[in-house]
């Protein structure tokens, strides 16, 4: 099953597209996790999974002032990335938060394998007159060098769409 890949230009960026319900835009979501402290809160909550992270645990693990903590927590909640579970102030990821976290993990994996990705790019831009099946070579390198299936699928879809 091939995942649906949307072009960024197809997605709404501007906040005027929102309906009566507060639907965050891409810009809102990225702004909510933009700085290191917000990202650290988000990641800590994500790594504790369904057990949830309470305010005390987060504040002990992260050196934040009261104001810094609650300002960032409010932005994560407002943008529907986290939600409070039960009445004991434990926070968990929402479904949207899980998708965003999964994307962050993919980005982190890609950055850890930047040289592999650059090597694949260099093969793709090499002269087709010398190597007849550049796409097959690049696809083979992708299969051999990368372990993350989601990244492999993205790269394979990209090579299929490119006109030669």
C-alpha cells in the first residue's frame, strides 16, 4: 500500500482557512515546536507514550521556569499536539501529535543518514549517457543503504514521478 503524498502547495498554510473549530495550520504546528524547550516538552511527552507525563516529571527533567513551561504547554495544547489525560494532569500525544512526532523521527533519521542521502542524490544527477539505468542504481542503493521503510518509499515514489 503506497502512502498518499501531498504537495506542500496543496496544503493550507494560512490561518484564514480555519473553520469555527480551532484547526491549526502547518505554520501554527511548526511554531508550537519551534524552539528547543517546546520541542523538548513535546518529545518527553511522546517518549512516555500512553503512560502520560505529568507536570512534575516534565519540570524536573527540563530546566524551565514556571512561565516558560506553561506558555509552551499551552501552545502544544492549543495546536492539538497534546491533550490532558484524566484529571491527574498527565499529558499524552493526540493523534495529530503522533503523526507530527513520527515525522520528526523520520527527519532525525534522515539527518543521521545525510551522507547516504547525499550519495543517492549524486547518483541520481550523474550523466545518463555513462550509466544507462540511473534510477535502478539509485533505487538499489536506497534499498541497500537505508533501513527506514517510510524513507525508502518516499525516495522510490520520487524517482517514479521524475520525467527523464
